[in-house]
């Protein structure tokens, strides 16, 4: 199951209570106060990690509480602080505070980045802190403070260097499977890909690029038609776009119209998104109809964007495509 948006409730641990006690020592009349402080409550910490591509780890449990701090004791013994609760989420997770009109409180866009989402309460002071010139034997102490409570929304936006953009059945899944070790579902019907899939390509000099197969867009996606906003957001963080265009036109669509429609959907969703560094993969070039369609496509194309003829299914020109993608990516890093 792929989960890219959830809401959770969290609460930092309450602080432990301070202690009111007095020394009991021989030959020390009216021994002074020696009550220890309560321990601090545990924090709720959210950490971005690699190796996760979904928020499913938090899907089945929506309430998290930090451990309460231990109470203080006599003889100046302080209570132990409560243990923190660490919630691990995929890098690329955006955390919003629902009670503050969905204000973004943290963008965990880097693996290893941590954020204290709810602080534990401060421990109460023992009675030894309340000694004064007029009160040498204070009998009162403080209670621990309650931990912070938050209602959060977490939304995952996939982090990848290259984003594959194309209509259903354009061959994106087949292409990703041919370029990397990823194994996305590929079949001859629309919307076989129902979640973003990320593949890693490593070159001989150990340079690595990550490629995300974004589920197929259709006209009106920016208005939530088809898979709509559910997956358009996963394109936001990609540095380079690769338009995968079916040049065969076997589904009754015109390749150039597909390209214009895709650019429009990206621009309508987020201004400037279609202006990102891009390449066009003219896919299914092995089919008879593709040559004529590619000629028409090239004549009508006014954008300064390179077209690379490929066939994902039989790996034609995929090495050339990878090298062009690397060059394009290095120009923006």
C-alpha cells in the first residue's frame, strides 16, 4: 500500500513532579530541604530517512506520546527524563500544523534531518529551590509541566533527480525498468502505475541519478481529473523533467498535442514547473507510424529542447538517453 498523506496526533511527555523532603541526619537539627527535581518529558522527534518511499509506517497508529519524566525523590535525587519517541519518515516529507491553518512547520527534504515536533514538559522543581531568608523549610514543590500537543498533517513529495512525465501507456514504466533495477508494473492499459516508483542508475564512475516514474497524467489533471493532484505533487522536487512521448499514436492521440497538454498541466498546477530543464524521449520509435509522427512533431516544436529517439522495450538508444540526462542534471546541480 502506498500512503503519501496522513494526519497524526502527538503529545510530548509530561514532566515529572518535584519532591518535597528534608534531610534526616544525626546531629543536624531541622535538616534542610533536599527534594529532587522531576525529569523532563520525552520529545516527539520526526526524522527523515532513506529506504522508505511511503508513510505507511505511521498509517496504522495515529497517536504518539512521549514518555513521562520520573518524579524527583528525597536526598537530592532528580527524576530521569522521559525517552524521546522518534518517528521515521521518507525524505521529502512536509509537516504541517493543522491547528495553525496547515502552516508548514518543517520540510524534511534531506536524509538525516530531524525536527522536534512536540517538546516534552519541563520537570517540576524540588522544595530545595524555594529556600529563602524567611522560609528555611519550604514544604512545597512544583508539579511537572504538560508536554506539547499537536495535530499534524504529513505529506510526502518524492525526491528524485529526474521525473518521467507522460500520458498513460506512453512507456514510462517500461523505460524506468530498462534504465534501472526498479520493477514498476507495466501492462497495455492505462493507469497501471498507481504510485510513484523511484529507480537508481549508477554510472561506471559511481555518479548516481534517481529517476521517478510519476503516474500517468491526463488532460485536466491540475483540476484533480484522473489521478490529478494525488501525484502531480511528486513532480515538484525533481530537478529535470523527461517527457516520455508515444510517437506511434496507436491510442489515437497526436504526439505533439500530448506534449503541449502535458506542459499545460504542469504549468496550471504550479507556475514555472514546465520551465524546468527538460528532454523529450520519443518512445516506440521501432513502430512504423513513429517516423512520420516524429517528423511532424519536430517541425511543430518551437521549444529549445532536445529530442532523443528511443525504444524502451528493446533498449534502443537508452545509453545515449542516460548520458544526456546526466549532462542535463549536472548543469543544474
